[in-house]
């Protein structure tokens, strides 16, 4: 094997970095990283099941009859939107039009969905809509749907509607995170919850040795950050190094998204006991609580597109960093890896579906022309030199052909709509269009990928180019140039 080929293992497409806006990584001089679900990957089902159980226990303690409900990862998916006014979960396309919906756990039939949402679009700027844009939302969304069912049955007295129900669940979820019981359980048994990736430390070492400043900016507390990063990183680093040596500055308790848009007091960690002292600015090698992005820019002497921030939270990490500071942004979307692999496996059936759709479109075109020919026999337009009987016979044949095509298309279209998730379909699509999540990613994430270690295959010097954007009026692709 050639030595250069050994250096470049050509990972599968599922491990690629996908580019919305051209990004020259050579020009990026500093990279900030989130921790949870970014540098440290969790077994989402294990984590969310435990979070679900914690919320459920808190609600049972309040007298709620929840003994029969349990976490169902097959029901919920990232990218859904909660309609807190109607108690629905919806999947919308990029324009905000609802393409799939459930009331509680029950799917809305086509007529009901059309009646409810035909004149209504999802607008995330309004309090009515809550975007489940992170894996931490799965337990919350699943339990909410199940409790909507109970509320409809009159089994949750004292709850003042669907919005009040969602708020009560949110209070319990916040308590589960702030009280630390859940995180203490993870620290005690990290192997149960954390997915180890030996390639991530090497990717960061490459970036650091390429001259980039690396920063860790996480909302997690110091004890939890120290435990998770040590478990996930230290075993894979050169002798004598720990995870701390990868970063120029470490910021915990960052309170994102406020970190990116407001000024918060900064404190420096003095010793391992957790002692803090006020700090006026950041210094190399320092570990800090709080602070804000403007202090990061001042410390680095950099701003805007010289800084890349990498995180898993569409709002708290990516959208605010992009819209407020114009930093370059990368979204870690761990489900993408499985979905890309599933789409590749489905590709032959997708090609068959597209070929059948092309045949259907042509048959429909001829059907429309024949109907027009019959209509014009009323005595207007160009004369049609064919008998009505012959036209009717041809129409009948086309209708039979269309029915036969539909019998082949329906199972393929249904299967295409279940790729990635049986109930909600592909993460980035809603029907034939982009999903609302895909639109948010397209708008605010310069690049997206399934895990941080995918940077390893692209190197710190890569020039990532966005693909040529397609438009409905683009000419069909011709033969490849030689």
C-alpha cells in the first residue's frame, strides 16, 4: 500500500463533512467546542431513557398516574416541533408547512391534518411552537405526547391545557439537570452512557499542532466536565498529556446561548476543590466559569470568520453564534451517520422510485392532453382530427396504466418516507422537500457532520466547498465531460 494511501483511509460517506457555505479551514485560527453530544458522545437512548425516568418519577411524586407509560425511542425524533396550543407533534418542511403530525401519540389522518394546518405555518419565533432540536429533547417530547393522551382522557386534573402541560414537564426536566442526580449517575458509570471514540483526540491534536487555538466552551459544571473529558480523552492521548493540554482556554458553566449575546461575570478556577476568584479576562491555560464570547474574541485577538464553533445544539450553539457574532459554525448531528448509510442502502429503490415517477409524469401529461382534446371539441381552438371514441379509448388505457404505476409506487414511496425513522422519516426531509430542521441547518451551520472525529479525515488544512445549488429551472445534467 502506498504510504499516502495509508495516511488517507477514505472514510465512508456517512463520516464525511457536509458543506453549506464554503469554508477554508486553513483560514480558521481558533476552534471552540461544546462538550455534551459534541466532544463527548452519549448513547442517546440510554441517556434519554434515564432522563425520562427522572422526569416521570418527579411527576408521580406529584400524584400523576404515570405507572403505565415508558420511554419509546421509536416514537420521537430530533427536528420535530411541539404545537403547545393543540398538543401535537409535527414535522414541517422548510417553509413551515406541516407534512406529518400526531395528536399526543396518535397520528392525525390526512383530512384532520389538512383542516388544522392548511392555513397555518410553523413559526419558531412564536411561543406556540417548541423546536426539539437536540437529542436532549427526546425524553421531553416523548413524555409530552404520552401525557397529552392522558390529559385528553381527563386523568391529569389541575393541568390547564396543553401549553401548561408542556411547561410542567419542562420544569421537571430542568430540575433533573440542575440538581445533578442524573449526571452523578453518569459519572459513576460512564461506560453505560458514553460512546468512546479514539479518533477524536487525534483530530484535535492535528488541529492544535497545525497552529489553531482550541477552546472548550460548555454549559456543564466543572466536576462533570472533568469526569467526562478525562474518561473520553485521556486514554487516547500521548503519555504525559491529559485532555486539558488540548485546549488554550476551558470555560464551563457558560450559560449558552446567553454566552454569545450578553456579558456575564467571569470567574477563574483556582484549584481542584472548586475555589473561584473573579477574573477580568482570559489567560492561556486558564479554566473559567461564565464569561462571554466578547472576552473570547478579546483574548484571541480574533473575530467573525476567523473563529469556528462546533456544537450539537441548533439554537444554543450554532444559530446564536452565527447570527450574533458571525462566527463560522459546525453542527454535530450524530443521527446523520446512520441515516446516510440507510439512504445509501435505499439508493437502488430510490432510483426505481424516480424512474416510475418519470413514467407517471409522462402518462399524466398525455392524459391531460387527451382531456384537453375532448374539451376543445366544443368548438374552440385548433381542430382535433380524431374521433371522440378513439380519445376515450386512449384515456381509458392511460388511466389503467396510471393505476398500475401507483400500485408499484405506493410501497416504494412509503418505504422512502420511513428511511431513518419509521414514523417520521428522514431527518433532513419532509416529503419531497427539505425538513424544517434542514432549513435551520442550511441557514445557520456552515458545515455539518456526524461526529468531531470526522475532521480527522479532512485534515486541518482542508478547503471545504459547498456544492452547486440546484434550482427548479436548472437544465438537466448532461453527459459528464471527459
